């Protein structure tokens, strides 16, 4: 359990009042102080633990470096993103070719209501509603289970993560044709079946679904899985249809009730801000330039803002709708169509209404967990920025000191990471994949994202260490972008053909694995990577030393 | 330009402020990278970029901080006003509201920035002639009344962007080089070391009892 160490009474996370982000006092501002508040200050894990920190972590990290080579998870095979694009391309082509035959074998599109086959598994306990609250990750009861559900990957590339499949949202930035359906591999089908089996139970086990989802959700079931993990769709399958019907009606009654107020004096600033942000949120994806789509976003954001006056609409929240919108839209767009150019007008109005309402509710649920990111002075972000600094000091002290020498505030670059949940730093397909994991983690969006950001930094540590003069040579953000973007995108050159796009998208997915894998190692959770039981003890120790308590009460 | 990045005589921190969507980020990218992006995304928090120019044979490196325009970000962005020796207060000549908000931005600067900060009022998007809703003369008169310099620019077609930055940096340079004489007796830092203008500590700043809403 987390508590202040009773022995020395000091908090583990925070000693100095200086905020690592270099925030200075804000004059005349009535807002929570920028220095830590009791609520947001991370506390120390109780229990016997030596005062040593960095050294032991580095030892630990070295000791688990071999986890990268274990082959027990997909990212292992791509733990080095410096794979030559030629290699990637040829491997991708071979996978594509080998699966091209199965391309024609299409699977039925998922129903919007996931009521397909209701296997009633009576050994599952009776429904609880709402779904059980997420547990802190280190308390997860499945910890003891050694057998993980994750399929073992064979050397080579993991088709499931190719954004080549019809339903993979990477297709949004990657035209699907001509390489769609490569994911309809046996393995993918098996995974999908496994998901469906869990989803369609009379009472879906969310811990089980989380465990399955952590390493990626097959595109066919992603929308339903997200609705469940998000807490929007009840775990009890009998209640699902009714709940969805009711919530969707409720959303549209909000629209009737509030949307007409958008030009009134009181609200016109809010609406104006939303209105000017929507066209520039994903400016290069044609889908988001469609009037119909922009209006859907405007309604979603405006209704949310009106109903959440404590934060209102804050730039960046608009980005958080996009993944839900894409995933839910995917359910209703004909398979053969390219999502990034599909004319949304062509979708039946009722279906569009469903996409919009579900996006609204899922985004609302997500924001419920991170609302202090957007209230006045954005204390949630400030505390995460601060924690990122603390975390980096422990896991990569060299980089931390380097940044300090360069007078780089964590606030300068990581504010946006937390504010937009890394959506500005990654291609949309990568974000969707990342969100599989964030959804699978209890407190993923409020808490685990911190580790993903730390993984980002440590992954690029050697690039950053090589940079001598951030402040005067160029902007820090620009510089970080110039490092991240080519690596994440897997290529420094803009893609020239749809094949190259597909491959680039595929490398995107791999880059994602590296980050997630990296964050996994840092967080050291043996229970999620159960086959590394040899490291269990040390990982547990690291858990207690590395895990700050949940940020939100 | 033409100087190595790390060689300069003065380093000036300048902030870009103004309502959301008036073109602050594009003014910055036009000046520092000669780029304009119709598809630019909204700025979140703060970002900065630098460029050096020559004034009187001295190399001046401008470190320009671009801020998010939305009100919610002011708690974050205003922290970056400190230490700034110049501010470009930008509005959109085609959107009256962004001009009407200039007074609020001035108050923002007076509350959070150094009192000697050099402020330039910038009417951006001057290429949108047919949509103009803020007369040049009116803005000019307002600037004079408030003791600000004034210019209209277009980040899109580059009009006056170079001039705007050049003028404000020169103005700052004149003030700084004048101030240095009584301070140190020398006006030349040895070895081209950084000179930043330290803000005078505002102990007698007017009461900050406004809550920012």
C-alpha cells in the first residue's frame, strides 16, 4: 500500500519545493499553488526499503534488459527501431503476400451493440454495476497468474500490429488498399475470438479484458472493448443494449437542450474557441475537413464544455475526441472504403448519431479521470510535469542533469504531452494503439501516461544527451519534435506511395511497441509480463520504489 | 544572420501574445524559419524559437516565446513573461474581437511582465484586405495613446514580418545599450557573453487581487 513512510516520515517523491518544470509563481492568480499540494504530492511506499535509489534502479534495469530479447511479447522483435526501412519493407511485403490469399476472407463487421453470441458463463459472479473501479496496478489480483494470455510472437513481424488491416485506425493515415486484410491471419482471428469470448460473456470480466487488451486490441473488437474498458458499456451484457439506447438518447437531448445556446453572450467565447480549433486539429487528414465531421466535433465539445463549467473547453481536449471518433466511425464505414477520405455524409444519420453520442460519452468518461488537467492553472498537468522530472531523476539521472544544465524546463516540452496525451507527438494510428494500453491500465490516462512519457525521454536519451545547446540554437520543442518524428514515423523521408505509407504506418506500430515495452520495463511490472518470473522479486522492489500513488483521489 | 548560432552579443527574450488564432505561431515561423503553414495546429502551452539579427554591427539573438492564446493557459504562459524584454501583442485585422481584447492583454502584461518591457502592437493578416474590420488608423491611435509601437503584418505574404521583429529588437537594443553605460562602465561584454535584461523586481506592483476569470 502507499503511504508516507512511517519510519522517517519523509515523502519519497518530493523534497524540494522547486518544481522541476521550473514553474515560477503566477502573479495574481487564484489557483492551487504550483508547488505541491498534499493531494497531488506523491507519497512514499511503505515497507522496508533502503534509501538507495538510482543505483539500484540502474542495476535493476540492467538485470531486466534481457527482457527485451525474451520474445514473450511483440515489441521484443522490434526493440531496435533503427531497422532499415528496406528490411522492414521486404519483411512487410512477405507478410502481405503470405496473407494476401486470406484477404478475401472477410469477417463480419462487428455489430454496434456487441450482443453477438451471449454465452452465459454462470461461474462468473453476478453483475455489478457500475463496473468495478480500476485497481492500482500493483494490486492487481492476477499478479500471481503466470500464464499470460498474450500470444507469443515468433521472430518476424507481428501481423496483428500491422496497420494494414481494415479496421486498424492507422488506416486513417494510411490508405487501406491494396494491403488491407493482412491481419486476418489465424493468429489475429484467434485473438479476436478470445476477445469476443470475454466480451460476450453474460458478465465480462474487466480484469481479464484489460489483460488481453494491454498488448493491443484487434481492430474488429476495438470499439466494443474500448466502450467496456472505458466504463461506458456495462460489463453485464444484459444491460448493454438498454444502457446504450438510454445514453445515446440522453446525449441527443443535451444537444436539443444546450446547443442552441452557443451564440449567446455567455457561451459564445467557448463556441468560438471550439469553432476555430476544430479545423486545425488534424488538418492534413481529409476526413476532418468535412463539414459534417466538424459539426459533430463541435457539438460533442460544446455540450461537454457546457456541462463541465469548472474546466470548460480547453484547447487539447478536442484532440481527445479523435481516437474515439475514429474507432467508432470505423464500425460503420464500409470495409472497402478508405476512412481518411470517406464521405461521412454517406453514413446513415442514425449511425452517425451513434458515433457522435458514443464519442461524447467515452470522451466524457476519459476526462472524468483527468479533469484537473484542464481546470484553472491545470494542476493535474503541473503535478505530472513535476513527477516526470522526479521520475527521470531516478531512472536517467544523466539526462535529467543534462536537461538541467541546458536550462530546459520539463514544463517546456512535457506540458503538451500531458495536455494532449501525446497526440501531437505521434501519428494517429500510434495513438490508437497506445490508447489500447492506456485503457487497459487502471488509471492509464491519468497515471500510466507518465511512464510512457518517461519512456519517451529515456528512449531518446542518447539523442538528447548529444544536444549541447537547446536554449540558444533552437526551440526545445522543435528540437524534440525533430528527433521524435522521424523515429516514430520510422522514416525521415515523406512516403511516396501507398505501399510506403502502409509500411511507414507499420513501423509506427513498432515504434509504439518500443515505447510501451520501455515503459513496461521501467515500471517493472512482472505481472504484466508474467513469463519473466525470474525477475519478479526485483521488479516488485522496483515497483515500490518507482510507483507514485495515483494522482487522483 | 550569417553568424554561428552560438555567437552573439545580446540575447533578448521576446514573447508573442494575443488571442487564439491571430497568427502568432506563423509570425514566429515566418521570422525564424521563413515558413508559413496554413494547416498549423493550435499552440499548447508555450514554445519558442530563436533567430539572430545584426544591429549596429552587434549580433542580437532573439529568443521568441510563442504562447497559447486561450485564456485557460494564461497561468502557464504568464510565467514566461518574466524576464521578457519585449512583447509582440498580436491581433487579427479581420477579427474585431481580437482587437478589442488587446486591452486585456496589456493588463496581463502589466500584471506579470517587467514594467520596462517594450511592447509592439501587431495587426496581423494584413493580406485579408477585403475582410478588414480594424482600421489601421484606429489601431495606430490606440498604440500611440498606450505608448506602444505599431505595425501591420502578414505572416502569409511576409509583409512587414522582418520589419516588425527588427524594429522591436532594435528598440530593445537601444534601451539596453543605453542602460549599460551607467551600470558597468563598459558597454561591451567580454567574449560575446550573454546579456539578458534582468527584469526589475516588481515589489511595488499594484495589487494582484484579480482572479483571472
